[in-house]
């Protein structure tokens, strides 16, 4: 009888802690997906997988520890309260560290580079170049990525330097000194896009999926264009006839 009552107390304590953990996780999800990884960037930047990895461990850890330590038959209430406070502090510290990690790799820009769009995370950015970027780009965004283009290097020393940086794995889109408004590069962007019919011809078996993505983006297959995206997984950006991004689809556009 006492054992049954003891188990019920532990289960109830663990369940209450689990409910609180889910509530905190929901608030964290609102922050992460509402500000840092909006819309398609949950997939393009891997935000969904990273967030759920962080949160799932945190949500499970607290209630399990509470279930393990909640024992009124062996502990006084002050002792038990101290244990619960310790668990809560550890859980919040773990969540804080996890959210910091998610924040540190949040997407800050979708940049056109030469023949593609590239998702740039905060960790990718050459921070040393922020002071020489355009004034509006000197502070990384907190509310979702900018849509930008990387200007072409000037002939001579700058072009040579950009080639050396590229060999080191630093692309133009990672360098704030090359960032410019997306619309300023529209002629270059349009020249690198292709008609959506080419994508349909490349993946005939997936035509319904692509047509659904076009419909979601509000695009007509007769005028829509696409360009590959360097991101997590295989993606293309779906563009309207003017070269503006209207949506994304999970297709390999490098062909």
C-alpha cells in the first residue's frame, strides 16, 4: 500500500515537471521558430533538427530526475525542495546552453553568389569585416535572415585576395564587405536562373510535388524560375519572373 502511494507521488511529481517542461519548450520554440529560424529556414538551416535535439534531452532530463529523487518517506521537505531546485537550475542551464548553440548558428543571410543562393549562419560570417560593411549590415539580424547579394570582386588585388580566401573555404557570401542589397544584383541573378520547366524535366516523377510547391509560393509554372541553394540538404529557390524569391522546394538544382 505504501509502495503504491509512494509510486503515485513520484509519478505525479514527474508528470507535473513534464508539463512545466513542455510549457517552457513551447515558449522556446516560439522564440526559435518565430524569430531566428522563420518559415523555410527551419529546414534550410537545420533549425528544426537542432532545436528538437536540444529540447528533447532537456524535457526528458528534468522529469526523470524529479521522479528519481521525489521520496517523502526518506527525505524531509526542505531536503527534497533543495533537490528539486537543483534539478530546475540544472535543467534551465542546459536549456540556456542549448538555445545559445541554436542562436549561434542561426541563419543571418540568404546571399546570391555567382550562380546560387547560399544560406549564411552567424557562425559562417567573417566578423572582422562587419565594421567595413555597409552601415545597415554591420549588426547581424536577430529576427530572421536578410536577403542579400555578394558583389563581384574588383579586378586586381581584391579579386586575387577573394580567390585566396575561397581556397581557404571562405566564400563571398560569408564576407560582409561584399554584401549588397539583393535588388542591386537582380540582372546578375536573373541571368543565372533557369525556367522551372527544366526542373520539371529533370524530375518528372516528382512533378506533383513541384507543382504543389509552386502553388504554395503563388507562382505560375509558365513564368517561374529557379536557382540552386547551398543549405542543409538539397534545395532550390523558386523565383518569380522579376527574380525575387517566392518560395523553396527540396530539389537538387545543381545540374
